């Protein structure tokens, strides 16, 4: 069985689930899902720039309304639950957890703990971080010791 660590920042859409569950053809994959709820470390300005770059001006204007820190935890738990149910419904095996502090440290620890074959980072585009190679996938490639695949999530379910 192939072991994949799937790092996400929001609930998986049906298109995301289909995409990750078909990446390896007929081979069985066990997904260890890490979800990083939006926390205080997330920079609203960078998210607003990403929204503007995607032409989502209304989203940029609403960045201040998005829960942060502890308020984001319950939304993160729901998103993780939805994602795990969707992976199971698609015939996949999966377990998951929320990231409490440093996402890349949690990722490195989990990769070693489960003997992962790969890491899939599935997030919205983050143009500023990606330009400077500060996004999760770019930084993980130097940290985890297994192949890291960067995929963009689908915004609609």
C-alpha cells in the first residue's frame, strides 16, 4: 500500500478528492491528512493579494471577516471531518489531524512516523509565497526527504 501525507488548508472538494484518489491509478493509497486551520500566523495582506491576483476582489474585501486563531479551530475540525468522510466515500483509507503549531515541523514528524512515500500539498494558490519559494511545498522539499507534489485545490465543490 502506498502511503501519502496530504497537507491541506480547507475542506477537500469533490474534485480534489477525485484528483488525489486517482493519482496512483489502481494502487491502494492510505492518506494521512494534515489540516492547518487559519491561524494568527496567516497574513491577511498576503491572502488579500492572492485573492486580487485571482480576480476575486470580493474575497479580498472580506479577508477581515475570516476567523483567525482559536476561532478558526472549530472550522478546521469540521473541514478535516468533511475531508476524511469524502476520502472514505471515494474508497480511500484516511486518517487526519489538525496542525497545532508549525505546519512543516508537523509534516516532517508525520512523514517519518508513518514512513510516507510522498507528500501532497493541496492548497489555494499563494502567489507571493510561491514567488519567493516560501510556500509549504517549496519548503517541504528541503525538509521531508520524500517527493513533494504541489497541487492547487478546486474552489467549488
